[in-house]
C-alpha cells in the first residue's frame, strides 16, 4: 500500500529575471486541508512562486505536481484552467457587471439545478444568504472578500492560492474574516497556499509557514517552531521586535551584563549576537541598591536606567540604557507602566527564550 501523495508538491522551482534568481530553488509540499503560508518581505519571491504554481508564469527549472501528477516542468505544461487550482487576489477581482450569484457561479458549468444549489450553499456558508441579486459596488469590503472566496471555492478546486487576500480590508475586520475564511477552507478540505508579508496573519492561519528571503525558503515549519527556534537573527526579527547584545566567545561562553551565555561549538574569538524579545525582559525597581534576588531561569540581574516609556494601549513600551556597556534595551509590560526617565531599575532575562547567533555582516 502506497502513501497518499501530497495535494501540491513544488520541487526546486527557479525563476530568473534579467539573469537574477527571484525564486531560487524553492520546494514545498501541502496536503489536503492544510494551510501553508509563504511569508516574507515585499520582493522576496512569494507572489512569483504563486504565479508559477498557478500556471500564470513559467519556471526556468523545477516541477509542479498535483496529487502526484505532473502538471508542469520546463517542457510539459497543463494550462492553468485545467489544474484544479483556484485563485484569490488582494483586489478580489469581482466582475462589476455581474451580480453576486453570477460572480460565484462564473467558473461552474452553465445551467442546471446543481449550479444554483452550489451558489446557494456557498452564500449560506459565507453568511451572505439573500445577497445573490446585489452587485459588487453595493457591498462592503468584507462582503466582497467573502464573495471572492465563495467564487474561488465554487468549482471545488483541490488547491487554493491566495495572494495577500486580506490586505485591502479594514484592520478591525481582518481577524474575524480570517477566522471565518479558515473555518470554511478546513471544511472544504482544500489545500491552501497563502502569500502574506504579515507575520500575525501567518501565525493566525497557517499550519506551516515557509519563511522566504531573497528568493529562497530560509526556514519552514509550524508557527510555534519558527517563532521559538528561529534559524537566524533576521528570522527572529521578522516575527517581533528584538533586542541585541553583542559579545565575543571565549571558552564556549559569551560575557554580558546578565552573566555568561553558553555558545557551544562556536570558535573562540567569534563575534556573536544574543537576541532577546522585549516581552522576555523582566523588570524590578532598585530596592536598596541591590536589585532583585536572581532565579536560575532569569540569571544575573543587571542595572539600567529608564530612557523613556510610552503607553501603547494593551501594554507599555519602556526603553532602558544598561549601566554596563550602555546598550539600549526595550521591554514590553502589560498595562500601564510609565516610570520617569532616569529611574534606576534592574532587568533580568529569560535565558531559555534567548537566541545566540554568529554576528551578521
């Protein structure tokens, strides 16, 4: 008995523009009902990868398979409309001269009760029952997005490609619409490849994230793993703000104001960066000049002075200048935290939440 092949498999995709590799040896697999996010900054090759899988653009090398069957290499190519791949873009691309029902039915066979039944089913599932006779200009942005989703799912594609589909929506609506969209995609069992530059969106929607940089996938895995075990400093910084302490390795140890950090396997004299997220700094007031009692998890307390503090709504952001070395570190604190500039405090860090990387550049 053979294993079921992945719904989508891309192998070693390369795309050249003017001799430059805008997509450089990208490989990924997606199973039925799985959501994978291509995440990365603008210009890193995400949308080009999507266009090659859709069949809109041709790769220079590499292959694309759907359910184990080759759909495209550098010689053989199945046309986009025959790949059972749906597309959804950030501008929704609804037909303004067609009403909602006609937009949803656009990719379905003409006539018949099954066509009307599928449209009615999808209108119910995207909470737009009774909207079939309306036109796109009569809908809000969130309603248009749901129509676009229903239209993409109407032919029951095996794979759905989504290119920044929520970027045009009001920020207050996005989370709810993302959740509703994810629930519907899971119900349909569709394999989804979602392109986004927003880490929050990828973390919220993806079963797996493929982090791209300069045309390559630099790290792939579950959102938890990418956040808590980033491959390098840039990967850590893509998901949140970071603090950086710099030092040199001597005897597999790096000295910092917070004590020594292990750097196993790193040669003596190597410059390293210790990355700390702002939420993993702990703060205490200077009590009688001695600071708080350290714990094994938090390591050695280090003295610092407040530079500034700002209330951000859900939490506060405080900046400190370290007494030793003069580094500026930022800490996020739940609720209101507004100490005066110059206030002496003690900082501690969660050693198990710090990352040590060779110094970049």
